[in-house]
C-alpha cells in the first residue's frame, strides 16, 4: 500500500470511530455500535436465522432468489460463499442454509473478500478480491444448476467460469465491489477510491460493465467523484447511491439516470446528518428508498423533498432486500431478521 493509501485508510478509520459515538439526526439518541444492531424492541421484527459463524460485517449483498417468493440469498464476505435460505420457514438452523457458490478470496484488511453478486439471464456474476494479487475482479460463475436455492448441479457449489473485468489492486478499505444488474442486462459495479483503477481515474465511480466482455474491457463511467459507493440499488431506470464520507465531507444520497454519464457525487444530496456509513440501499414496497447504516445499525427511510432521513424501520447492519409479500429482510451482526410490511 502506498503512503497516500495508508494515510487515507487511517482517516477513514478515524471517521468511523468518531461517528460511532455520535447521534443520528431523527434517531432520538446515541447511535448503537455495530455489535448492537441485532438488539431491537421492534414488535414487527422477527429473527429469521442466527448465523453463528458470522462476524459483524460478514453478511452482505442480500437479494431475493430469482423465481422464488421467500428465498433470500446473501454473501458471507470473509468465507467467500454465496448462501441462501427460505425465510418462510418458522424454525431455521444452519442445516437449512444452502451454499450456492464458494470462491477463494483475499480477506486481509477491513473490506476485502467476496463483495457483490447478481444474476443476469440465469448466470450469476460476482465481485471479489483475488487471494494472490488482491485485485478486485468481476467474474461469471458456472455450474449453478438452480439459482433459486438448489445449489449447483448435483449439489456442488458454483465455481468461477470466467473473469469479466479486472480492476487492478486494492487497499484494505474503500474497495467497493457491490454489484447490481440493469433491466437491459448490464452490470453495475461500485468501485472505491482506494483501488488501482480509481487511482488512475482520479476517484471512485459507478461503472457499467458488459457481462459478456473480456477482462480488459473498458468500463463505462456512469458517475464519479465517490469515496466508497458500496450502497446502491437499481430502481427502474435510475441508480440510487448512498456514498460514505471522509474528513469534513458529508455523506451523500441521490439518484443517477442509467442513460446519462454527467451526474457526479457532488450532484447528490448531502444527508445533513452525522455519518451512518451507508451499507445498503433498498426500494421499499411504497416506492420510497431506505438506507442501512453500519454505524447506527438501523434501516432508515430517505426523504427526497426535503432531503433527510426519516423513521427507523428496524435493525440493519450490512444488507437489506424486499420480498414479494412486502416484508423486508435485513442483515444484523450475526444473522437475518424479517421486518413486517
């Protein structure tokens, strides 16, 4: 890691440490630390499953399984696995969890590992840091044989089929790596500023990738100027992004049109709140947006007019998704919970 990277990584750590002790606007008091995120008095919240092998920050990138009404998929970042479970079952154990993919990943540092996944036309794509090089790569996985939660062919986990893009080296933090799919079948990748690609470009960015392209393809820069845009979601023809902040900067939230490339981070709305370290963005059943915060461990509504955080819907540390019945499933420090609509 270069001297500049070490200094910036140290600054990020300081911001997180300071913000963890601060109150959150509209939160009604001090923000709990990340290990407190699973504790809640919300009557509408039910524990789905306790993942006793997970550490805070491991369970990320929740998504509903394609073609299923109650199956949720997620990533175990440090283990390098994509897993799923049917949340409609009342009493779940680790024996009910299905492993869909297992990838060797680099985990040194705060944010390396298996970082994102999505499915396009029956093919699962993932983003991870390579164990030998620490490069951030996006790849297509083969041998899925049942995306909805049945594992690979014959029960074998999916494996890496080919590399779609190599972003180069990474530092331990501000890597990005979250993935989403557009309606027309392109990949959206958020890439943080402590990566080789961002150093060459000048900032972190939201990128569009051709899922069938070669590893040396040139991505389309949809929007740039970002610190670490890990929290985002495709909503209709827009990309909703919540970016972290560093130093005297402010976290920002806003929408980027998927058919234009002239909107940058500074065009998004300042949150006007103490840092939350956005870790996931999700569209709610009523069409509004909610943002999960790593520092306060809550899922909070985002108001566009005026731009500000609203009420807390329940616990959420590192991921959230909405099922067909409108229920919200979120990731806490050590498991999954369901929040009734």
